[in-house]
């Protein structure tokens, strides 16, 4: 029973390049969340997606960041024109749909993708 | 909006001693409460959660936490720690009302360091 899979685990980019982080949720999970963890800080919510829909993107920076969760394939967090301040660990989490069609109260996290911007 | 405060950034403790990691939250609505553990260079693993029912919640690895609504606290405890418990511990809350999402608000974490 595979957990949440994230790749790459480590990514190095130069300033101005693009970073793409991928997340495959646990089998049977239809809700995906992205969080960012800056050094010495807790996790900060970025975006919540269901298949083909962005439900809540209140934590996403207004520019350069985008996320998608297509009908087929993994969820992707895309960062364009990266800057040094984007260096962080990006965690994906997933949850199953609850009885009412919404999540059940528990998130399952992947091991994270660590982005380093030179 | 919710916020979570973990006042202790680091807690050193000797092996086999008891430990308490403090968590206080602020919210204008009812919340779900969680404790997650993060080992170095790994993702977060759920230790325990409070959704409803008994305010004393037991989790994995011998940890437990008690929800205190009047004090808006959810402190994590273990009666006897082991070296392998050395890790970062995060308290988190989510809005109970939200039927369409479990956006978690995390505290800044407490680094538990168990020494021999």
C-alpha cells in the first residue's frame, strides 16, 4: 500500500529557472494539499486541490506559483523564475473523501521535495 | 482563522524520563486537533488526532494528548521517552466546519532531543 509519493526528492535550480514538483496521492485519495516548510519554521498551507479543481489557493503566492491536479496523473506544483527565497521543502499530502464527500480529518504526507535555488 | 502556538522550540530530556510538549491554539470556531512527528529529512507522520469524543487521545509510539477546551490546549505527553523519539513535533488544527477541506494550520514545531 504505497503512501504519498513525491518526486524529485531533491531539486537544484538556478535563479530564473522553473521548478516542477510532482505528487501522487495515496491510492483512493482524491484530495491533495501542498505545504511549504521554510528552514526553522512550521509548515505553511499553499493550496488544496481535488481532481481537476483548485478548491483553496489562499496560501499560494500571487505570482510565479501554480498548481494542478489533472484527471490523470500526479498533482504538479510549478514555480516559475525561481528566486533564492523559494528554497524550501515542499510537502504534498492527501486525504480520502469522507461520508459527505469531503475529507475525513486526517492528512497523509509524502516525504517532501527539497528545492535549492542557487 | 486559527493559530497554533508551540512555546517550546526545543525540549531536551533524558531517556526514560517523562515529557510534555505544549500546544495552545486560538480559533473562533470548533477545531480538529493533531500532532505530527517529523524525523530528519522525512515527511510528517500522524501521531494522534482529536476529532470528537474522549478528550484523552492515545496515539502511536506510546504518546497521548489531552484536549482541554477551556484552556484551548492540546499538550502531548509520553511517560517514558526513548532515544528514537528524537524528532520534531508539530501541533496542528483544522476548521471542523469545513466540509470541503482539511487545511491544517501548524505550529512552529518543538524539537525533542532525548539524551542518554
